[in-house]
């Protein structure tokens, strides 16, 4: 594995791969790691890749915040965040009981089921109650602690709501940034966040900002239907990716 402290090609390759994922983030409000992670882990250890992506996620959200804050559903983001903070420790407790490969298969299967329900127009209405919103946030935290995958419940929740696409996108961008801060703080507390990882994320941020801005450009020129189709496709890909990862790990046992 290249030494990140001296290998410029690793930094450049990482930034280029992540910029492709940032395009989907700018377009849909999520999915940066989904697109980039299969390539990033070829360059750096998976744990470093995950943490560097979180650094970029936070940096890009600071750029997008003035636009997103006016469109986001702040009530939903608050409830989801609070519930996720309670769900994450539960997920961490299950790590010693549930193998990662099994968690990936289960989460992937649930995501595929949610995508199918959304395809057939399942709806939570314009303003789901506090109980359902809190439940989604708890499962996002649970999946985060169990397999570093908080996205599926949140994406399914917002796609099932009858609100404008810009509200869905802005809410997810802000929420995932908050969860990224929590994840980075946890990693730092455990001593797993190292300087070269932070530098890798900061080095990648400018190119990723360009990718995200390009995605946002196409988002503004798209329709509600096109946004829904892109988001559903990303959900399906996420589900398949998780299932394939889990099955591959299981077959290697």
C-alpha cells in the first residue's frame, strides 16, 4: 500500500475518484461513497477511505449550507439526528454479535425492498409524524453503528415524502453532514482519525466541490420525476452493492 504521506498519485487518484461520487451527491443529495468507494479502497485502506470521505462530506456541506438551509425540513432533520444518536450505540453493540457480511446482506435486502415499495408509489405524505420520523432516524443510527451505512433509511424516508425534490435533497445533505461530524468525532475519540486522513480529505475537497457543483447544476435543470428516477436508481445500486459485498465476504469464510 502506498505511503499516503509521500505519494502524490494516491492523493490525486483519490480526489479524482471521489469527485465522480461528488457529482451524484450534488445531483441527488446522497451517494458520494456509493459511487466512489469501490475505487477508493484500491488506493487506501477502507477505514481511511471512509473517514476521508466524511471529511469531504462536511467540507462540501459548508459550501452548500447557505442554499440548503433555506430549503431543508429542519424539523425532520432535527428528529432524525437525535434518534440516530441513540441508534448508533445500539448498532455498535451488535457488531460483536452480527457479522459484518450478514449486516450488509440484511441492510441491502431492506434497501431493495424499500426501493420496490417506492417504485410502486408508497408514500408517507407531506409531513410524517414524529414517531415514524424518529423510527427512521433510529434505524439510520443503528445501520451506521452496525455497518457504517446510515443512508438507506433516510433516503427511503425522504423519497416517500410528498415534498419538493429540493427539500429532499437539502435535508439529506445537511443530515448526512451532521452524522459525518458525529462519526469523525467518534473516530477521533477512539484514536482512529489520523492527520494523513484529514489531509487526504482536504486535498480532495476542491475537485469534489467542482463535481458536486456540476451535479447541482443538472439538479436545478431537472424535474421532480427525473430526480426521483435518479434517486431510486441510486438506491437499487446501493442495495445490490451491499448484498454483493456481504455475499463475497460470506463466500470467503
